């Protein structure tokens, strides 16, 4: 991609909730979360150049978005008090549980910071995932998303992300929860390798998964297919419907993604992002 002169480009990596516990609900209706979050090497891309505030869209999933005033990229720019012509390349499925909109908003905020506009004091006003997406590194996310505790880098992981091309409403999934006062995550250690991480993950949950499967039963089919292709661990991310599988190596992940794509699903092999996104 050719970047115009004077432009600033920021990646918007896919967010993965490796574990997601719902631990309560506030009087105002917001749910309390405890989540181990990491970021994949794949993601959207935003490019900002000086000019009046505007938004253009391209990429394989651009048709699923609108460039109207409610788009999170524009809302992020307004929250930061910035003016820029924003171009968003949408590589990730929309409404898919991997933080696409939040990651895009966070990338806009980082780009505006590089252009001289400080990060806003309360980015969670844009969405629960925006604070953790600003740093785009391994973290424990708590409360309603505003508490982000950076963690040591996770061990390398060979991943396959699969979305059955079924958008899910986050609000509807939370509304379908059978219980909202679940236990918090166990202590998060420094993981020596992927085996240690998957062993720890086996003791955790995604509390949104049963409600999401009730709304979109194909999610259970995706999880079963990931395991059948050799994933040592598979789980839904966020409120779905994207699921991830952890594989033994990149070659296994590549083969699995190619096979799963034959179902007509969006399936891609990837790995963890190398580190926090540029600030």
C-alpha cells in the first residue's frame, strides 16, 4: 500500500479474548469482565492524512460498514478533538468478537496522537474494548474495560481464526447470559510456552460462549471443526462469532485454515502480534 505524503498509518490488530469471565453487573446495566486479551498479527489498517474529518472505506469487509457519523473511527476522532481524512482498510469481519471496530477506533486515536492530539482521558466511552486495543499487547482487562493491566509477552502461538460469516449482536449475547456473577480468572502466571498457556486456559472459560451458541449454533460447529483439524485448544473470542484454535506450528495452522475455508467460512492462519502497537 502506498502511503500519501504527510499520512500516518496505524495497524488495528484483531483482539482475542483467550479467556473471558463475566463477574458481575453494575446498576447501570454494564457488565463487569475479567479477561486475558492478546492480539493477532492480522488486522485492519487505518491511514490518516491532514484535512477535514472524513472517512473512506475499502477492503474485503468494507461493505459491512457505513461511513456515517456513528462510525467508531469518526467518533474516536471527535472524542480526541482531531481533524483528519481517515481511510480504513477493513480486513476483519464486522460484528465478529475480535474487536474490529474498537481496534479501528484505537488505531485512529494512536494516529491522532502521532499528529499532535493527546489520547482522550476516557477512551472507554467509545466501547469496552477500546482501552485495551490502544496498547494492543497482552493484558488483563477488568471492570467494564477501563482497567487494563499489561502482562509479559505471551509465548509464540500458531493460530487459526474462523468466522462463519454470521454477525452477532453483543447486546443480544449479554442479554442471553444465564449467570452474571461468575468467578474471576485464576492468577495469571508468566507462561513458559504454549503448552503452559493452554493448560492454564483449560481452567478458564468464555462465559459468553453458551449464549452465543444459542443465538448462532454454527459456532459449536466451528469449534468442533477446529478441534477436528488438530487444534490443541479452541474457544470463541469475545461475544462471537469468531473462534480461534491454537495449533502445534504454523504449517498445521496453514493446512487447517485452508480446509476450514472450504466450508465458506472466513478462516485465516496467523500468529500473535510481535508486540504492542506503535504509540
